């Protein structure tokens, strides 16, 4: 409540004292989730009202934010994880300042949306507290080369994990690389390559990741550590285009963890997209070895790590303000363990833009 009051005060002052401008939007989402496996079952229904607020402080300084309220009900059964348990909580989707000192340079600081920075086999659609820099280099027409870097603190249930002791250090995630954008109507190309790394990931995050496919050491949520280091390189390559009323695309993601041994250190995801008018289908195949990524941070619907399988997404645009998204994922275990099992996941989402 104190945060909300301070935020409203900031908006009021910005309008009256500094003649700032802002844009606000509201949306409403409903979501149904079905999870079936030998180790967990979940059936839930929820609504998620969300608000977006963008503030233009000056021509070179802006603030972007989005927050939502998750209200779910349903059933959940699992002895190990509660990630699909119906919840009621406030979610900060993202909130960051954008500083644009020169035409092609952007500095961001705050709660950074990680889906803009990494593929979901490495990090899913969460937010990390940190800072980024993006330096664009114009090539020709609308083509650009981006030099990018990020330093952040990963989302963590507790930064100090040891009761009665001192944490071994603040967890952090970093990455640096480049992105090539070659837009086009008939053929567009997007390519990204970067190096990445985690440090000081232990305690509760390591403990839960042990149930998500990672190899861990220690017992309990306060003494667990990841068995391997997590640093390496990753890349994405996508082709897309439009012909008459049809849209097409195909591409893939690749992640390599240099800190884990062979047969444990790679993740791959390939996808194909076909769209026509208001319909779009995406078919994907994935293979995520046990220690290619930290399970706590990557995609839950894919089953985290130590899994391969396929996913299908159907998106239907009802009108300019409303759409339906249906996701189905089937994943199987690569190496059999006592804490994981084959999984089927089904998700139905309807979203409506109120303004």
C-alpha cells in the first residue's frame, strides 16, 4: 500500500510540477491450466487484471511499468513442488527506467523483463533486477546491429539463505553479446549470440532446482548447492516473412553450459510458425539436458530441465482488443530420476485490452 501511494504521488507531481506525460492501459486475462504427471497434478482457473503505465519524464528519460493481480482457484497435488498451485498474489511484470542519451543508445535500470533478453529454455518470462545497455549500429535501410550487455540479481525467494549465518554472496546473472536485425516483408532475419553466467545461486533456489532436473549437493533448502557452475554461450536464429495473407517463420534457440559435463550441458529448441489472417500456429520441438540451465528460472510448461518433447500453440485474434491463446506441451524424461516424470501441460488464455 505504501508503494502504491508513493507511486501515485510520483505521477501527480510529475504532471503538475514537471509537465511530464504518461500513457496508461488496462487489460483483463483469464487462464485455465491443466498439468498431468506421475509427480504432480494441477487444475486451475484464474483471472489476471493488469495495468500498464509509461511515463515520459523528458525526451531522453522514460519509465515503463506493468503490474498484475493473479487470482486463481482449483486443485493441486504434489509432494515436491508447488509451482502450479493456485495462487493469489500481486505480480510486478516489469518496471524500469530508460535513458536515451544518444539516438542509438539505451540504458535501462530496474526490474528488467528477461523474455526480451534470453530464450525460454534458459530463462522464462520473469523479471530480474538489474541494468542493461543497448548500442544500436545502423547498417542499411532499417537493418541494425545491436551490442548488448546486462548485469542483474535474479529473482529469489530469499537473498540470505542460511539461518543464523551470512549469505555466501548476492546471486547474480550477467550476459553480453550482439543481435542482428534484418527486417523485410518477404524475408526477415533476426540473429542473436551472447555469453552468459550465474554466480552465488544456492539455498532455496538450488534446492527446488533439484526437483526440476538439476544435479544438486547438500540436504534441505538452506544447505543445497548446484553441483555444477552455470556459464556458457547461447544463440537464437529466426527467419520470417509475409506472402499475401499468410505469415511464416522458422527458427531455433541453443544454449551451452560450459560448467557442466557432456550429456548434461546443452539445450535446443526448434520452431515453425504459420499464420493466416487472425490465426497463427506455432509447433516446436525441444531438448533440454539436465544442467544446461537452472531449472528454477526456465520454462515450467516445458518441464524445466532433463526433458525433451514438443509444444503446440494456437493463437486466435478475435478483434483488435481481444485474443485467445491455447498451449499444449508434452515432455518426457531424458534420464530417469525419482523426482521427475513425463508430463502433459495444457493452458488456455483469453485476454482483453480494456483501453
